[in-house]
C-alpha cells in the first residue's frame, strides 16, 4: 500500500541520480501508490515530490507542495534549506528618506514598498530574497562584485559592500568580473520578511512569489 524509500539515490553518481529520479516519478504517476522518501538532498525532494515535509530537530517545520515551500517558506530555516543558491537573509532595519522607504544593511540601502515595511510593525525583521530576484543593472545600491561563477545557462554573482553581501543568479554568461562596481536592486514583489526573534515568515510578505 505504501512504498518507503530511505535515501535511495545516495550512492549513485550525479547523472544516474537525475535519471533515476525521473524514472521513479514516472513509476509513481503510473502506479498511483503513496511513496514516502527520506532525503537530505533538497533538489531531490523538490523534483520527485507532490508534497514535501521539512524536518528540523525531529519536528516538522513545514509541509506543502514544492511550489509553496519554495515561494512561501514558513521560516528562515526552510527558506535557506530549499533553493540553490540558498535564499539571502539580510539583517538590517527600515528607514524613511525623502518619503522613500528603504531597508538598510550596513552601507547599502534597498528600496522597499511602504506596504511591506508596514507588515513588520514594531518588530525587528530580517529581509529575505531569492537569488533569481536580485537585479544587477543601472540602478540600486552600490556594491562590488566579489565572486563570479559561470555555469553556462546561468551565472552566480556574489556582490558585497561594507556590512553585507548577496548572491544573484543571473541568466547566461554575464561578463561580470570580480572587483567591478555594480548597482543592485531587489524585485519588490518577491521580498519576504522574517521575525528576527522567532525566525517565522511574516504573513503577507512574499505572497506574490
């Protein structure tokens, strides 16, 4: 009635793991039998599952579809666990300058909608953003390119400033080089706020993601 899998792909090489994931998922779709996987590989969990349960210290941190767990993580633990590169969690504070609301982290300040800042109330909050929602272009906070990792269809670019850093996932081969200046902004509809004390995501933030 139930298939139980305990890290079934852990001893396989990378190419065979990807192929076996596809075959197992196809088999499940054909047979319709409930299957339970245990894995430490978040990519494996996301690609094979209809629903994912993220465990932490013997407790269930969040249960949901792969899409929900990725786009609306319940906590900073889930946010960092799911996704590669992991979500950046910035520790800063809101400020208002010239009528514009910004989230300041060290020497960099990022524009945010006032409605997002209002969700925080009087709480200290951390700001979360996925690598694909970090924009490197002609406007935003000044940063310096620290590390460039070209991967063919995408490039990971780590950007730093006094007091913080972010890793962006950019399409294609970008041509960025370490040491170059770069302006960085954040996709406003994908910003997530997390209560700094509890680590829980504040409802309403990131819900457009």
